[in-house]
């Protein structure tokens, strides 16, 4: 799972990790991505982390990340 690897680059609280993981899963579902080894998943993970620093809900983070990627 690409987001776990990326989350190791900075200190996150357990709540932040849970929020970003949930947002990542929501974004993958919204994009119809199933294969976590798909290179697009890393793009989604990076975007979720970037958006997640704003402190929004998992749903808002996922929706913003999906919109920024522009595939939907």
C-alpha cells in the first residue's frame, strides 16, 4: 500500500494516520482503483497527504484529491 510507505517520511499522530488512510481508501473507491500496485495509487496517496494537511474530514480530503487528479 503506497500511503503507508509515504506516511513514514514525517511524524503523524495516530489520528492523522487513520484519517489519511480512510481518505486514501475513499479516493481509491471513487476512482475505481483496486490494484494497490498501480502507479496511479501512489499519485492518489501523495495527493491525499498533500490535501490532508489542511485538516479536513476524510470525505473532504478524498473528494479534493480526486478532483485534483482530474480523472473523474
